[in-house]
């Protein structure tokens, strides 16, 4: 089963996921799971009026993913352009598709 690990890059208490510092240990543990393959890392930036404020969060996830040769899923309907500029492999734009932005 291919999976993406959620990383709470922003440190927000309202967000879930591993801290960036925990990923190395999680990667070692997950390698012991024969039916799970870590395909990538994902994150959600806080909602900012200016999507540019999400850039450091996306950049941090990209660097972490690159360290382990993983893909990224980052960026949502309000900040997807910045996420792509920072190297997102996948974005999530449900609100944009369904005209709820």
C-alpha cells in the first residue's frame, strides 16, 4: 500500500502529523512494514490571506522529501500556485473545483 506521511511543518496545534524531526525515525520504523511503502510526504500550511506566506512551509517539506527521495503533496485551493513553485508533486484543490473558494 503506497502512503504519504503527514508532516506538521508549521507546528500548528490544529494540524496533525509528524514533526519534521520525527520523520527519520518514522522512516526507519515504516521500512519494517512489508505491506506499506512510503511514497511521499504531505503537509497543510496555515490559511494565510497572502499565499506567499506558505512558501517557507512548502520549501521545508520539499527539502525533507528530497532527503528521502520522496514525492510531496502540498498546496490547496488558496495556495496551490506557491506550492507548485516550491516543487509540489501533487496539490489538493477540491474547493477550487467545486467553486467554494
